[in-house]
C-alpha cells in the first residue's frame, strides 16, 4: 500500500520501500507541487502491484518499477497523460517506453501540464537545450561512433552521438542513423559540453524522427 508520495515519480510503501516510477521524470522546479499533489491523488492509500522491466533497484537502493493500482490503472501512464511527467528511459530500464512516448505526445498536442509551461518548452537544437529538436544537417558513423550534427560546424553547434557499444540496438530498431540527414529529429538525454553542447543517445527511444 502506498503510504506517501515524495514527488511526482517517487512513492513510499507502507513497509518503508521507496519506489521510483521508472521510465518517467516529473517536474522538479516549476509544477513540482502539482506533480506531487497528482501523485498523492492517484496513489495515496492505494494497493499497488509492482512490475519490473529491467534493473529492479538503483544505486540509492530505491526500487525501480511500473505501478498499477487495484483497478489496473497504470500510474506512469496517468502522469504522462496529464502532462505532469516526461518519458525518461535509461540503458537498464526501457520497458514500455514506446507506449509512454505515445501518451507523452498526446499530452503535448493537447497542451496539458508541462507542455504549456515556458520553462519546459522544447528548445531548438541551436539554442542551449534541455530537450531538443531540430533538423539534422549531417549524420555519419566514424569508427563505430555515430554523429548527428544540427549545424554546419560541429565544433560549435549541437550534436547527438551514439557510442559503438549501443549501435546494435539502433540497427535492431530499424533506425539508420546515416539516413537521418535532413530529417527533423527530437533527442532527449542529459546535456554535456564537449567542444559544443552534446547529447549522448544510449537507446533508440531517445531519438524521435518527426519527419522531413
């Protein structure tokens, strides 16, 4: 049974287990109170079933799980549908990401929650990004490392990279990186600064092809 909601993607069970709702990330700054209140509304006092789609525990000893209540309601799906979370997949947990992206996109189209808040606006690739989209100027694979450049000068403009160790995942997903030149692409991950702003995509689900 859920005894408390720490925030929009973390709950505490009545036996003291802290559960992180894997696959989503709720707002930590603007809209954090709304996300926590919504999680309390959905989960507090509810008996839930935990489902695992990868590593069951993180390095902070939190349980990583998908949660459904007694009626079968999927809590990750509810938070995404209400626009109070974004999809956040990682290498060790990627179950149900495809379904979650559909729910996230529907909330964005409807302008719900964070989609309507300027702090969470999806940034053009040539601005300082948190969560970026733009047109790929060039895409290539050099010595196994894949690059998608969003500007003419990779030393200064935004780049998405994919390491050789994960390229088989992209091939299995039918994602031909070199064919993405000229395509409108959205990427999500942590922003790094290496020569210029850069995101490393570790899973195919972190690259969304939006069209030409």
